[in-house]
């Protein structure tokens, strides 16, 4: 199966998540192409069976570059996707991501969010056990 993973990361947590997803998918002999938001053209996305979009919440919204990519997607009707959101708030923004992608007639297969904050093991990073949560997300992707 072919995956295209598009992400944006400011502090490295999103990149850490995507690196983990990429390795797990490659371990299962899947083809994976990883791109930062500024490396893709939303009107001509790389060919894939499943797309994964990962972005943090900034200023009470999905990060601006990711919003632009998702809003400008073209030729993705019927394609499957998974979404990942990192945030430091009480609520996640997966619904906002899903709304943008449903307007493109895409089909959600998996969604996960990670709350960042004071209770985390590295100050402003991922909480203990994030890998097992991400393993479930990866299983749901397929």
C-alpha cells in the first residue's frame, strides 16, 4: 500500500510522531512518502492509497500552512485519510480537519490527537505511552 504523509511541526513533536508512523509503515513493507506542507502542491498531490495529515493547533485553529493544503486539495475524491492533531488545549481540532477533508469527498479511516502540556515527560512534549496510542492509529489506517 502507498502512503503520503503531510505534516507541519514547529517544536519537533509532530516530526517525532511522523517519524514513528513512517518507520512502522515501512516495517510492514508499505511505500511511504513524507512531505512537509511547503513541499507539496495540494492541486497535484503525490499518488497514494491513503493520506495522513498531521498538524498542531495554533491560535485556536489548525496551523495555517496545513489549513491551506487541506483547503486547496484537488483530485482526491474517494481517497482515504488519517489525521493527527497536537495541541495544548482542553479540546482537539480533529473535527476541523475532518470538516475540511470531507468537503474534498475523502474518507476518514483514522484520527488521533495528542495533548501537550505540563504533565508531559519532557516539558512541552509527548506524554508517556504516546507510541502505543499511535500504534492503534496505524492499525486503523489500513
